[in-house]
């Protein structure tokens, strides 16, 4: 891996691709989200506010990168790209609620419950989650084959429920104020973050014809590993950001009580863990001839570059 | 219709059937809800608390009654019966939240956010909704045919999202303190209550082989009409309960501001509306030879008997 980064031209080619994927999924989402002029207007406006605001569209990028890696037409994975982004968007709306993380701002804008109200934010999250499943069942960009649609729905459900994202958020909340082991921290990350990132890769792979079981397994493991590394990297960037702002090294007792890899193991160990997982992800791809692929580039982007 | 009620033996036969359906869906739900001993334990416990507590299981009864009416084996609609109950259970958990109806008790027990905490209640609702879709995708009791599963998922999504239950709840919240017209009240009922009741009938019908379009349409309309009448009847029983408790006739200005049929049109008009819808439901069934069916009995139970 790392090829995209060593070479500035390759990096800017990736930027252009990321932009194209971002525009693509935003256009699709805009098409499928009900208009804010239709009843119930306020709820539809809250859905659109939460989904179509600024976002990196990391999960759709993984869907599209998997499709490119497997030489699949992007049309065939549009429903999957929209579905993972809708689940991500709903989870942010609910995580920001006063009873959860109680955040007033998200990417510089008022959170959904601040811009609208708490009841509307709860319902917006609820109905965005439904829309993800609706798109997989009914979007013309989902695979024509119903058995494949069912598999996508099954995969997304596993990644979103108590065995995935919602379960991870529950463990994260339970962890508040407790000192966790690294194993516990990685379990939270595996559910809260990696499950949906893994699903993004797995769902795109499920849209391909004739993939061997070993290839599917490698892609699933790649998604898992990248998802875990992404969360650790994100927590590292948070700490570095705090250090830059606070002008002091992080590693205080308060930080240690947080369920993050750098807080529990320290910044250097966290950086090593990301490098290790990044290398593992690279080996999984290389073993199947995908060492120089869109998926490898996206992993580099997520795990090495600053964003 | 009304045959089950005119005849006490028929009524007690229906009671036995309702009990059997209730036990059946509760056994299935118990099987499919993750055990409270598995991680995340607290979230799984909250799911079980919210689903397996006392409940009339009206929506599963409609699923099973439709199956009996169409001579379908009940096994084939178990997934649909669980799915509609899971959606109903999640909606109660979220509707009870402080930001919504702010209820401390539900059927004599503390509401989920009181028995656990608000964050857990939000996540329990979120993950119960996912489980409904998961069961339709993966339950062995769903139709073997994937195209049919996709249709069930599509129907349930439409009934749950902004075009259904969540949309109705949003309109209901918006209506607070405003005086509504009867058309507006019925629109709220159609989305908030009738959509999921209609879906219960439609999903069961979608599990049958060789149903004609006219039959499917009649069943869908039956579900819609019964759903609407059920909500009006429920609001009538509320008013009568209040009158019994308060010892004064209801019809005050406060009541008029509520988005219910009796509050807007008065108790007598509401009773007439239920009778009218009940008769319409009966005609829809009779036209297809289902005048004396499990579905007719359940409609009688919902719209005439006190519960």
C-alpha cells in the first residue's frame, strides 16, 4: 500500500475519485430522500439536513472503491452506498442527542436536535434507518437478483443492530468513567465503527458475480481491519488536535478513562497499532492481486493521510 | 361481521385463538431476541423488557388471522408476525421518551427509559427496528422465495418510515395545541396507526400463493379501514375511561385541541365513524367470501368488544 501517498500525482488522482464518489452518492441520496415540501415537511427537512450536510462519505467511498476493485459498474452498488451512509447519518443524529453524547455542533453546524428539536431528531434518525432498508429493497440500483438484495439487507442489519453499531454505542456508554482493557476498547471499536465499515465492503462485494469464498472472506477481513484502524487513527487525530490546541501532551488520568486506544495504551502504541493494521489490510489485498487497487488507495487515505 | 360477538361460544373460540397466536408470537420473539446474558447485556435486557412485557399482540393477531383466512400455514408468517410486533414495540419505546410523550408507565410497568435509562431506550428502539428487518431477511419462517422477502421488507419499510408510522408521529407532535380538521386527524391516524395495521394484513397476504390482485387490494383496504377504525375506537375508550374516572362528560376545550376523532367531532360522531368503517371492512371481506373468517372475527374483536 502507501503507493498513492508516495506519489503526489496518484494522491491527487485519488482526491478526484473521492470527489466523484462523494458527488455520486450525494446525488443519489438527494433523489431518494423525500422532498422537504412533502408531508411531514419538518421531518423530511430534518432528514435532509442530517444527511446532505457536509460529510466525507467514507463508507460510500469504500463501497465504490470495492466496486472499482472488482470491476463492477458503480450503478450496481448505488443502493448499498446510500444505505451505509443513511445508517451512518442516523447514528450521528441519535448519538448527538442530549441523552447520549449531548453535542450542540456537528461539523460546524447545529446538530439535528438543535436545528430542529429533540423529538424530530429521534424520528429523523428512526426514519433514516428505515430508508436504508427501503433502498436496498426497492432502489433500481440494487442488484436485480432478489436473493442478493436479501443478503445486503441481512448484512446491513447485522452491522447496525446489537451485534454491530447500536451494540457498540451501548458498550461505549457503559464504559463511561471505567478503565477499560485494550481488548475491551477494541471490542467497542469493532462493533461501533468497524461493523459498518466492514459491511460497506462486504455489501459491495456481494453485488459482484462469481467471487470466490476466499476473496469474499479476505474483503470482509480487510473491512474489519480497516474499520478498527480507522477508529484508532481518528482517536489519535483527536488527541493530536487537543495537544495542538491545549499546548500540553495528552495522557492525563481523565484521558485514560476514555474508551479509546491512545487513552488506554498511549499515543505511540496507538500509532503502531494503526501501522500494524494497515499492513495487515495491505497483505489481505495483495494476496488476491488487489495490492494496487482503489481499495488499497482508500485504505491509505483513511489510515495515513490527515483529513 | 359481528357473528363472533352475537354468539358467546364463537367469542370464546376467538379468545382461545387470540391466546394461541399471542403465545406463538411471544415464543418466536423470545427465540429471536438475543439473550440478556450476551454482550451488550443491558441493551439486550432492555430489548426483551420492551418486547416481552404484557401486550395484546394485535398486529401479530392480524398477521395470523390473515394466514388462517387464506389457509396459509402459520409457520410461513411467523417472521412477518414478529416483524410487525418489533416495529410496534420500538415505536412505543421511542414515543414514551421524555422528548416525545414523556410517559413513566406503560401497561402498569415503568417505561423502558425509566426501567433502564434514556440512552439505552433510544438504542433499544433503534435496534428493535433493525431486528424486524433482520428477521424478514433471515428468519426461516419467512417465505423461502427471496422476491417475496424483499416485498415484505419493502412493505414494512413503507409502513414504518415517513410515509407511515414515523411520519404520523411527526404530524401528531406538530398538531399539539392546534385545532385540527377531521381530515387532518384522519391523516395522522392513517400514518401513525393504520399503516402498520394495514402492513400486517398485506405482509401475511404476500406470503400466500396465487392471490388475485383484487383479493390483495381488498385485504390492503381492509387493513387500512380497520387500522383507522381501531385508532378512533381506542380514542373513544380513552374518553369513556376518563368520563368514568372524572365523573364528568368530556368535550372540554382542552380535549378539543387533541388530535383525536372524539375530541374533534364528538363522541357520538366517533362511534358512528367506527360503525361505518367496521361495516366497510365487513363488505370488503364478504365480497371475496371471507365474511365468516378469522379476519372478520378479529375485526369484530378490535372494533366492538371492550379490551
